[in-house]
């Protein structure tokens, strides 16, 4: 696959902060790549450097093999869809869309045709003569999209595209944008702080933390094999528990947690016996064994008491006291009649079964707690 | 071209002209006036000997002290009158007028007189208060008095009325802004806690508008203290304000160094008041949280 | 100490006892309404007086009114000196506003977009002429022209007004630029527009209302200016200077007539500037 954008060792400091710290990244032609992270992690600054709105202190931005590091935005074949859209408030919808091609000097007749085509694509032909202030947020977003796409950019940059939309519309637009991406075959680079959005839409996700890249990979890779506790905690919900290593043998590491033991697949890691490690256990990978149900011999078994229940619609999260500092949260599906009937009440003793291969072990112990698991 | 070079170039292209303009017509005149205030008067014009004579003269001659204190006194009374005219009006507009359109209309109506020729507004008071004027002729017409009353015009009372009339809009604007900023929930909270209308006004509303009141006082005070048109029109014999004295120094007296020294004193008084009120206003704002 | 019980009793009683009701209005509201009406009347009484007496035949402005006439208007508009002064005022105001815009807009842009040494000092300096008494600007510039040997004329008046009133444009345009969403400029650059094109097509249209509004205000103020003009004018008179010299000699209803006209024009200018600055007039209605 061809890299359409390459950034090499990009660093950008603002007074008092290192916004982007030695970031290198390759974006492949036609993919939808998402930069994900909390505010202040440097994702927007990186995007703005690709767009030409900020120039890096050091490092290079390569677009289609050409060094564009110091080129102003109007000389780059990338276009941006801005957060809150930045539509020109004094121009009508059609003039907003036409702006980019008008600047480029497109002939009038062709321009009219092109704008009409764009309006058709975003399904707003009847709003052509309206001002942005007369549109809903969802409509504004589509106009912003059309305005950027009419220039046929090589890369479309999207800065928090959903942040101005309400939750319901957000889901619809995520799907629409993804379809559009597939239809156009264009490279999209998206910035978001919303992990669901990143997981749903992206081909690949870049997780950023304090100006650096924490991990790059497909959503499934990141979810199943997070490289650091930070990534594990940021993507999806997880139990981050601190356990003590009691035995390292071959491909298995045995740890002690509360009154029970947890075996974990080593995956090349070799923590010292007696050291503390962090385990990431996804709630949906834990099964509750009911009425003497069985589980494979190789799986972990833990006993505990149901402490609390948190209702989530299709599922319920159960907090289990396993006699350790933090309880373990598991997900119990309610989508079948059996599932509903089998919901154990609070206070009941149950056994859990966990596949050792589904647990990720980190040798570093960090402060990521269990606050937002439920 | 690097980014910073490009920015520098843009800045130079943008600001070179204005910089020359501000330097020539604003900075240079103030500097020259400051310099001349140390010169001394000598027929036919003045000589550039650097001395403090003018300032010493200002302090030692009781005539200047008298004019200065009169200016400050009149300016103070003007501000007080303007305040008592403005506060009820703005309070009414902000809290009693329910429709935002009507409120805006009333507000604009209060500001409009500001844009109606200043000179004409001072002049109408002359026609109203004069011996032959509208007020006297009205009083005689309806039979309250037989003889015109001389007391209305050509005194400090007339000056205060006229200037308070002229500068009231400057008091209304900041008070209006301050009143409008008060969250209604605060007043409701106060009432909810069992405090009556007057209590709420004196404990919540009034303290919260103090920055606005201060700004209004600063505006009206400085404007009134620096006025030299109204005193000449409606003031009469004992109404020379400091600005009138300055004007005289540049006119009949032809003592420019003295005029410059007086102007510098005025400039520093005004700047002092502005700085002071700025400081108080900031403290007030901090208290607002 | 008051007990809870006492407080509750007082709360129940207090509102009824403290406010007498007058036909649905309590006394405080009624008093306030009357006071507000009086203040408004006070603000408008002199203006109305001026207008009424401009139509009154009696050459002395006194009550009772005699008969209705347009005589004073005819006299005013037949007065050569007055008309020349009016012409001068219009020239001065137009030129002064041009200066205000040419200097004020770049200054506001520089203050908004660049950091440079002396920026705070410049901000303070620029607004000095509207914070200080006009007289100080007047005499300082008089001194300046005298020292540099410039003859006083309408040109010096124009420069004086330009200096005194540019602050209005600077503060208004600066305030608008501060509220201005810089991302639409980035969007324009993103869509291929070079900086100058972005300025003309995106920045300028979005600060236009502040520019027009402050121009109108500056025009009105220049048209009415005395303290600076007083010191800087040569042989030529502006309208306010003419009126000033006339009313110091005595009163004539001719001034009432010309005053009424000025008030009319000022109000139209002011209302349009308020209308434009509040943006309520700028294409709010959806176009069909």
C-alpha cells in the first residue's frame, strides 16, 4: 500500500507546553485513520500541521512524496472539515460550497454544475440560498463536508466532526461518513476524543497521549492487545487490577489476586516472581458459571459475591467482590430469555471463568483505576 | 521565506503607515506640549528655557487653586445628579420592562440625546433658563410669578443642570450594562431566602452594580471637569472652569507655556482618575467571582 | 436571637404588609415608573423645545407660543455664511472619517493579530483622545502645528478630527475582531485563498458592520465637534463654530431651525448605525 502522508519526527511546542513530541506516522492511501486521545494530547495540533495551519518546530510532513512542511494551507491538496464547521457566515450555502473552486478560478458554468452536484450529494439542494445561521447543526456539517470535497483533495482532514451534534445524530453521521469514505475511496484523517467513534469508523486508530503516539493499529488490535495500560483504559471498559506474580513457567504466568489465582498467557513477557503486574480484563470476556456449569480446564476460575448491579439496557454490569482491593466488573447479557432468567441477584456467590488468552498483562503498574468500568 | 519572516513582513506592511501617523499626530504633540510646559512666556511668544516656573506658579497662585477646586466640585455634583437620574431609569428598563424590544428601544432613546449636537443641547438650556426664557415666561404665563426669576441662569446651578443633562447618557450606559449582567437567579435566590425587595436591592443588586456606577462616575466626572463650552454659555461670572483657563491661556492671554502646564495637570488628573477607577472596578469584578 | 418560629411568622406576614397594592401594581414599581418617565422627559424636553420653537414666529423664545411659521428655516437656508459653514463641516467630517478608516482598521488589525513591543502602550495611547477632554487634544495639536509652522486651515481641523476620532473605529473594529472566529479565515486558506483574498472576501465582510457603524458615529461626532475645532481652525468656520459664535452674541430661532435639521439627520445616522452594528439588519430573513 502507498503512503499518502508521512510525518517524520514532528515536534511542536507552544509557550509552556510540548504539544507534539517527536511524532512519526504513515497514513496509507484510501484509509480512514483516526487520531484518538483526550484533549491536549496533541492530536489536533498534528492534524493542523498536516493541514498547514501550524508549522512544526522540527520534523517533516510529506504529502504524496513531496515535502510540504512549510507550505501554507492554500498550497496543499488537503482540505479540512473544521470543528464547529467554520462556515462563512456571510455567504449562502451554495457560495460557501463554491468558494474553494471560485478561488481556483473554475469557469462559471462548470462551477454551477459542480455545486449542484455537491448539493445533491449532501441532499440539501433546497437550502442553496440559505445562510449558515439558518441551518441545523447536521445540515451545517454536510455543507462543511461539501465545501471541502469540491476541491477534490487528496486527503480530507476532519477535526472533531461530530462534536457539535447530539448523541442520536452522531451515530447516524458516523455511519454516513463511513459510507461516504467507502464510496469516494478518499483518505480521511479524523481527530476525535470519542473512543466509540474511533472504534466504529476507523480502519486504523492512532492513540495519542501527552504529545506522543501510544499505539497504532486496527480497532480490533488495539482493543484486544493494548500496548499500554493507558490504551487499555482509554479504549472500551476494562478491569485494571494489580496482581502479584507467583510463578513464571513456559507460556504461562501465574498471579495471585485476592483469594484466587489468575493465569495469564505470557505473550513474550517475563516479569520477576514476586513483582506486581497490572492485568486488563475486559468485562465481556468473563463468564459467570451458573448451577455448576462447566468451563474448559485451562480457563481461570474465580469465586466471588455479587456486590452491585448496574443496568445498561441489553446487558447488566455486575460488580464482583473477589476478596481483593478492587472488585471485578463483568458484563452479563440480557438479550435472551435465558440470560434474563439467569441474572444472579446481589449477594449471591458465583464462580467466574476467564480465558487466560483474553487477559493482557502489563509489567508497569500505573494509577489507572476502576472508576469508569460500570 | 520562513513563517516568522513572512509574519514580520505582513506586520510591517500593515502597521508602518499607522505607526507614522500615531507618532506624528498623537505622540509628538503630547511630547511637545509637555516640553513647552517648562518654557516661559516672553513677548511675542515664548523662550525655551527649561524651568519649573509655570508649575510653581500654579501651586502658589490661589486663583488656580480656586478654579481647580471649582472644576472638581462642579464635576462631582454633575456626576451625583447624573447618577440619581440614571439609576432609577436603568433599573426600570432592566427589571420592569418585560419585552426585550421595548427595553432596547428605551435604551436607544436614552442614548440618542448624546448624538444630538452637544452645542445645541447646552444652548437650549440657555433658552429655557434665561430671564426672557421659556421657564420664566411659562411661570409668568400661568401666573405663579410676576417678575422673571434671575436665579435660573448664569450660575453654578445652571451649569450643573446643563452638564448633568448633557452627560447623563454616559452614566446610563455602564450602569445598564452592569444591571443587565446580574443573573436573575441571584435575585430569585435572595427572595427565596426570605429577603424582601428592598433588602434584595441594597444587599444584592446595588453592590453588584458598583463597577458600572464607578465607570459612569469616571466618564461623567472627567467629561464635566474638562468642559469649557457649557460654562461659557450658562455659567455667568463665577464659573470659570480649568478648561476655560486653558483656553484663555492659548487665546487672549497668549501664555502658551502656562496653558501647557495647566493641560498637563488636567491630563494627569484625568489619567489618575481613570487608573484609580480601573483599579476599583477590577476589585469589584473580582468580588463578583 | 430570632427563633426559626419567629422568622417563619415574619415571612408569612411581611410581603402583604410592606407593599400596598395599587390596582395590581405595588408602590415601588409605580414610583419607579413615574421616576423613569420623568427622567426620560427631562432628557427630551430641551430637544422638543428646540424643535417646537423653530416653528414659532416670535423671535424671542418664550411662552406662550405665537403662530406657526417656516420663516426661520427659510432664513437659515438663505444664509450664505451658514451654508458655507455647513459645507465645510461636511467636507471635514467626510475627510476625517476617511482618515479614521485608513488608520483605524490597520491599527485594530495589528492590535488583534500581532504581538509587538509597545502594544499595551499603543492601546492606551490610541484611546487617549476619547478619554481626555477634547480640549487637550486641541491645544496639543495647536502647539504642534505652531511649532512645525503649519498654517491653520480646514486641513488642520481634518487632521485634528482624524486623530481624535480614530479611536472610535479602532475600539469598535478591535472588539469585533476579538469576537471574530479565526477558523473561518483558516477555512478560506484551506480552500486555496491567499491571505489578501481571504482578507477581502472573508475578514472584511464579517467586520463590515463594525466599520460602517463606527464610521457613522465618527461622522456624527466630527460634524458636531467643537473643542478641537476651536483651536485648530483658521479663517474657515465649521457649522458648530458658526453656531457657537452666533449664540454667544444672542439667540435667534434661526439656530433652532438649523438645530432641528441637524437633530433629524443625526438621529437618522445614529439609528442606522445602531441598526447596522447590532447586525439585526444584516440579512436575517431567509431568502426565497
